[in-house]
């Protein structure tokens, strides 16, 4: 009876995994990037648009310059395991922010286990961004929101410990 059970409200989970490809304003390259993200994630990609004007790069607000996909629940966890395998289960400690979220890049989509090269699509890399959460984090998104208590926030060290234990990741 002396064993204390962990508080279920302190349990950390993977809330979502976002995949992002910044391509540029070329429409053919955007179509290729959409096809790649749809193939590797199984989700429907959404175009991201430029927000600022940069005449040197030929950008103005509203021009599509990239694609992204958001995965949640089991799909997110399965993809994260696959993406970490592509990185040989190694992450840099600098990849974690102060809120416990982290991100990393994959240089070529064919690095993912089980993905085959398609000469029509070429070789492109993408970013993987992981958002961690706890039960009760929904309070942040309410219209009449309250702040989360400091003890309930996920710290950088807690996030690193979670990733090391759950996914057997080696931090460098």
C-alpha cells in the first residue's frame, strides 16, 4: 500500500504531429510535395501561403509556398515511431523548446522505412514537429480560458525524459 500511483492528469501524450514542406512558389513543385506528404502520412495536405512580401524571392501575401499535414492519435504515434527510425532514434537536445514540444528535419523522404523512391517526385525533405500534451490542456483553447498551473505545464526536461522512455530515443 505504500506504492503511490502516478497522477493520471500528469501523464504526457503526443497531441499531434505536424509535417511541413516549404517549397516555394513553383506550382509543379507544390504538386510533387503534396503527393509526397500524402503518400508518407496518409493524410490530406493543405497548402500554406506566404504572409509577407519579399520581391527578391518573388513572394507576395497569398501565394502558396508550401504544404503541411497534421496527424493525431494513433496515426501520429505510428508516424513518429517511423520518423524517429529514419533519424536512427537520435535527437539533439536543442530540438526541444521550453514548452516541451520538439521538432526535427528529415533530409529525404526516402529515409523513412518502407518508402520507395519515385523518380517523378524527386527527392525532398520535410520537417516533423511534435506537440505534447496532458489531460486538461483543452483549457488553453477555450474562449473564456484560464491559464494552466505552472505544475501542469510540460517542461523541457519532462519532454526529453518522456521521449527517451517511450520511444527509446538517444539524446545528444
